[in-house]
C-alpha cells in the first residue's frame, strides 16, 4: 500500500468524520487544541521570567477550559432547539412528513444526520428503510434543511457563548481560581506571545 | 391557522435560505472559526479595556494585541482548509464521490486544526515589530508633549521696569506679551 493510499484511507474514515462533524465538532476540537497547545507555547517563551510564564500559561489554559464548558453548556441545548424549530415550523419539515415520521427526538436525528449519503444501519431503522435502500435526493435536501436549522442555532450560540459570555465570565471567574491555585502575579505589561484567540 | 402560526411560516420561509446554506455547506468549520475570530477581535478588546484591575497602558496594549491576533488568525483559518481541500481534489482524489466528499470534509477539518497550531507562531513573528512600532510612536508622542510643556515653562518672564513714575505712567506700562501662552493640548 502506497503512502497516498494510506492517507486517502485515513481521510476517508467514517468514524473521524462522524466525531468531527458539524459546527459543534469544530468548536470543541479547536478549543481543546488551543487549551493543549497555547500554554505550552507560552511556557516555551525564553524571554519572559518563570513566574510570568506560569501565570500567563495557567490563565490561558483556564480560559480555554471555561470556553469548552460553555460550548457544551450552550451549543447542545441550542441544537435541540434548532431541531424542534425546524420540525415544528419549517414548511418543508411538514412536507417531509415521510422523512421525519420516524425521527421523534433529536438523538434520532443525530443518528440519521451522521451521513445522509450513506445511511448507517441505525439510521435506516429509524427512517424505516430497508438494508439496501438509500434516500432520494429530494429527501436528502429536506433533511438538510433540518440540519441547517440545527447548524444555524449552533453557530449563533457558539458565537454568543465564546465571544461575549466567556470573556465576561473570565474576568469574574478566573482571578479567584488562579488565586486558589496560587498563581497571583500581576499580569505582565507586555508579552512576546499573545495566544488569546 | 392562527396569526402566530402564519408569522412562523413566513419567518421559516425567510430562514429557508439560511437553513439551506448551513445544511449544504462543507465549510462549517471554516465559517465558525472565522466568525469566532471576527467577533473575538471586536469583543475581547472591549472587555479588556473595561477591566478595572489593570492599568490603562497595559489594557491598551493588551487590547491592540488581541485585535491583532484575530486579524492574523482569520486569513489563516480560511487559507489552511482551502489548501487541504485542494490537496484532496488534485492529489488524493478517489473514484467514489462519497469517499471524496468525506475526504474533503476531513481534510478541511485537519486544515482548521493546523491553523490553530500555526497562529501562535505567526503571531510571534508578525506582532513584535508592530507592537514595537506602536510603542515607539506612543513614546515619541509623550516626549513631544513633555517638550511642549517644558518649552512653555521656559518662556522668559515679562520684564517690568520699576521707575519712580507718576501713577498714570506706571499704569500704562504693560508686561511684555508671552509668545507661547497656554498649554498645547494634543498634537
């Protein structure tokens, strides 16, 4: 097997796609990556003193953890709201009665939405499809409207959570936590590495 | 149908375009990371400037740094997934269209994660000269301001010659006008 084939097979992985799918997947993984990488980059800065590095790296790690917690707290309910909104009010949702008949709750929709082009066996059971059946393009486009509603609600809740609530909460919550942990140095006036993004 | 239901249906019709866009887009990760960077570039500096625990100079530099970081991040969040997608389309293309779609989605996701790792290093290169230039400019401004204040204080005092003169004559002797009167405000 050539390197190209190995890489292609790896990239075509269904499990990887299922876990990283959607806006929530992107936000969770990128936030977790930031929480892991940025404190390390800050700590490797040779020009800052030890205490400053410890303080800044600790604060950055705590901030990203706070963002992660907020993501789970806000985006999951927003996705369910998006699904309910689409199912109840979306015109095509009503027209797509056949597709949405078996999808009673959000968890069922998540199983169907994993891959609309190649349904899993669970998804087929939920949709009442046979083992070899596939969805018609019309059904796929209707289910994508429902998916779009879920994604739009995730999008808005991520932005509100991570750009407004996280910085505001950070100002209030991080100082006491850092004091409790023993990181109480005043913030340095200038840092070489600013990784707060 | 009630009025609320009619309104909901009208709103849903209007939102359908947005739902279709989000439902069919392959660039969800790129969109959310760019949007987050854009909003963070606006809101984090605002929160930083409103932090009462830090001194004004520190807050100003921190806010500029945060805005600069997000401005550097946005093009990287667009470029790396795009490059990853192109790599899949041109180099790793498969005969199965479903596999292609999945490969493109996974590659773009990996590209987004790569951008997260690259951004601090790019900031390390780009930010210091810009922050140094801003600091230099601020210091030059301060120096010029303090020079202006000093030059005003150094102006010669008016000379009043005390001659034993009649009251009418002495009252007509006015002090010499100060050339630079008052403090210069701003630049």
